[in-house]
C-alpha cells in the first residue's frame, strides 16, 4: 500500500506526530510513504522512510496527483491549513479532484486520517 503524505507548513509538526502515533501500523503493514519535498524531510528526521517528490509549490502536489491518476497511490493524507493562502491552490484542488475521480481516500485533517489508518 502506498500512502501520500502532504502537510502545509503550519501542519508539518502535527503530521509528523500523527505518523509517529501510527508508526506501528505503518511498519506492520509494510506501507510505502511518499511525500512532497519539505514534508518528506520532516518525516525522515523523525526516522521514517519516505520517497520525496518536489515541494508542493514547485510541483510536488501535481506529482502526487499524477500517481493518484495512475493508480499507484492508495490513500492521501493532506493536513491542510484552511486559513492560509497558498500560491499552489490550483494543484491542491487538482489533487483533491483526482482523489474523488479515482475513488482514492483523502483525509485533510487528523480526525479523518486516524479513522482511515485504523481501517487499514
């Protein structure tokens, strides 16, 4: 199973803590983590293995959207900052739309992400 991990700047610490809380599930189920560049660096520092793509504003969201469209990514955890302005909002909207089109589970907050992780 491949899970894409994305977090806006104000949510990166929360995402890392979330992943550490579910580390046992990630390891037991042999889940492959992929992430946008900066989020991936934070995940690596926490000791998890992750395949990094470009930073979100530089095309990382679009790269992950491509993997969703190709059927390679099984789930997306995207901790968004709903109060911030993001110059790459079109890429974010595309990623979310493609998750809907391809019926890929998408969590945009920790509560939903926890439900998805518990269901694995």
